[in-house]
């Protein structure tokens, strides 16, 4: 690759596969099993290690650690992987861990067009979708799954194995050990549900008026009307079998092993 694009103090393994137009800042360190695609920019003092693949036009901030060893007591140095899609941004001091042998493909996976602000941490074996915003110092433990178009506010902690549904919005300073269903706003310790993420849903320009009406209907029936989970889910599946958004919600809740967050008790 052209010397003009690489600062002379950067330490780059000869085995690394780096596109010719990648820019690499001062004192960055890039390991032998790293592949970086065209259009990427690597900030000063960043460390990219392990068997890590970074997609096109991704930007890595200063002092970020991408492809770090998994913080898992069972990890014994086995080869594990980090796969990152195109058009991502990793802010200063962000850390993304590789997978472990405990996931089926030994991988952590990051999709496309995500924005990770400073000091965020994504643990081993996580699956992160697309168009997600993760604010400063968000801490995501291992094996977490985050669906597309999620927003997570700063200083939030996500317990291992939690799932966060598409278009959910998590307020800053929150913490959860339960799954967060799609389309909702949650906040606080335990991430109680405080309504639909209406602003996020509308801004996405993804949902028709009919789709929005159906999402509001499912919210009322699941979170407000009461009743047994399975009965409510069966009713939603019966009444909206052709609505992909409703059926996605039903499938998400049914798949939950940790349980899902619920509406805050207004009597408190």
C-alpha cells in the first residue's frame, strides 16, 4: 500500500491484508490475521488484532481496540473471529472482542452502517445488526444480540445473552438483564417499557400508516390489556398473520429465554 497513506510509526504485520487506499495513523498496530477493505481509515494508536475482517469505508477512532481477546475465563488462546461489515464508525477507545468456542461459529459479528461512540464495549460472541447507534460508554456483555435500527443511550449496561429487538430505544443510564422487545422505549434499571419508539419508527420512513396502526395495536394488547403472554401472542398471530412487523414481535417474544421487559407499574 502507498507509504503516503501510512504514518511511519504505525506497526503493521507483513501478513495483514490491507487495501491500497486505507489510511493508517501514528502508532497504530495491525496484526497478521487482519483484513481491512477499501476506503477505511484507522486512527492513531488504534490496535486491530486477531482474525479480524473490516468492511469497506469503516472508520476506527484513536486508541480503539478492534478484535481484542474475548474477556472470558474459558478462553485459552484458540483462534476466534471478528467480522465487521461496511460503513461502520468506531469512536475513540471503543473495544470490540472476538468470539469464543461457545458460539457456533466462534465469531463476533457487526453488521453495516453502525455508529459506536467513545468507550463503548461489545463483548465476545455478540451479533450486532445494521444502522445501530451505541452512545458513549455503553457496555454490552457477551452473547448479546442487537437487531437493526436500535438506539442505546450512554452509560447503559446490557447483561450477557440479552436480545434487543429492532427499532427499540434504550435511554441513557439504563441496565437490563431481560430481553427488550422490538419497537419500544425503555429506561432505567431493569429497562421498564415507557411506550413505543414513535419518533424512531416515523423517522425511519419504513412503516406505512397501516403498519404503524398495527404496531400501536400490538403494543396496547401486549403491554396494556393484560392477559397471559401466550394467549395475547396467539391472538396477535391470529389477527395479523400477514403483517411482518407484528409477526416479528410475536416470534421475538416467543423466542425469549430470559423474559422480556414490561411496562412500568404506575402505582409505584
